[in-house]
């Protein structure tokens, strides 16, 4: 299952409110590059497809197409301060060969959105 951290959920909901989006639904996608690394994409979604997998994490509905679930299973979207005053979404994904588990829950990872 794909999850969202409380910090990421808070930022997603704030962004949705700012954009006047009523339902907090995001689509998350991933693809493997030729070198084996994984590239990520996410965005607000207002249309679902019949075969979408839907999860709820921290009050955010997440849509993932079946073709992406293998790469995203067990992954987590977080929102962290990488440098003073610089916050980014990051993907913590044990399926990614470049994944390095954070030293603590707030530690940065290697993939930024």
C-alpha cells in the first residue's frame, strides 16, 4: 500500500484549499528509467478510471493505476525541510534501487518532486 505522511497530507490539503479544489484526491505515478531508478509524478485528480486503485491515507485519497502499483507498493510520500526554509515532497520507496532509508522519520530522501 502507498501512504502519505501527516506532513505531506497537511501540505496537499493546504494546496487543494488554495486552489479551491473540493476533494483532496491525488494521482501518483511512477516509471522505471533505463538505469533502474524510479521517476515519480503526482497531481490533483478529478477523474477516476474504472481500474484505478484507490487508497486513503491521512485523509487524502490516492489514485494509482494498476500498472504503477508494483513500483509504488510500500512507498510513502513525505514533505520535509531539505535545507533551512526549503520544503519538498519526497518519495521514500523501498522498491527503488537508490532508496536509502532515512536515519529518523524527518530525514530527507533522494527523490524530490
